[in-house]
C-alpha cells in the first residue's frame, strides 16, 4: 500500500510502515510541513496514497466526503479512548 503520513504524526510512523513493506512518505519530506489540510488531501489523492493523520479535521465528511475524497483518511486519537464497559 501507499501511505502519506501527515505531519501531525511522528516521523517514525513512515519509517515503521516502510519496515513493514509499504511505500510511505512523510508529508514533511515533500514540502508539506505546515500545508493546509486541503493541500495535503489533494496530494494524497493525486498520488493514490492513504492519508494517515492525527488531525480530526479530516474526519469531517462535509469537507472530505467519502465518495469524492479518493483517499481514505485514518485518524488516530491524541489520547487513548475511554475503556469499554
């Protein structure tokens, strides 16, 4: 798989994905350290990459509808979720 790791995650995330045999690029390595979300999303779509991010703005389907975004956006919480009962 091809991944774009957003700058909201540590650089080691892309390295880990590469160790697992995937193609992974860190957004900071392609000049998108502080790029707006829509620029990052467009880059991922243009390059057929799955965007991995901690930025919950990408989860807003009003801005990134699943039918037109072209890239899946995976969000990781900054804090662990509460335990299930």
